[in-house]
C-alpha cells in the first residue's frame, strides 16, 4: 500500500475531541467521524481534500449520549443511515 496524508480533520474547540472511529459511506463520497466528544460528524470527502478546508466544513453533527467507539453506514444507497456503538 502506498499511503500519504491528504487531509487533516481537526476540531474547532480546544476540548478533547479524539477520533475513535472513521467510516466511509457506500458511495465513498461521505466520511463520518466519531469519538470521545460524543458527536458524529459527517464530511464531504471532496471538501476535506481542498487545499484549505474551513474548520466548520462538516455536513452534519449528531450529538450522542455516550463516547463513540464504532460507526457503520447502512450498506446500500437507499438512504444515508449510520449506526454507532459506544464503549459500554
């Protein structure tokens, strides 16, 4: 594999926001992240690969009651549905 850094996804806040899960949707166009900040953020991959993405470039942000350890998109393209799991 030939891996290289193409984008950095950073938090706009100064609080702890470590990413614990990253998942691409079935089309490969949308990327979702989740972690200890208890938020699922989705991004359009093309916006992350721009030369200077803004800090608030996420498509949506879903607040959850627990820290996230896993994400999984629904496998078909009938709808963009994502599931999540926590550490418990």
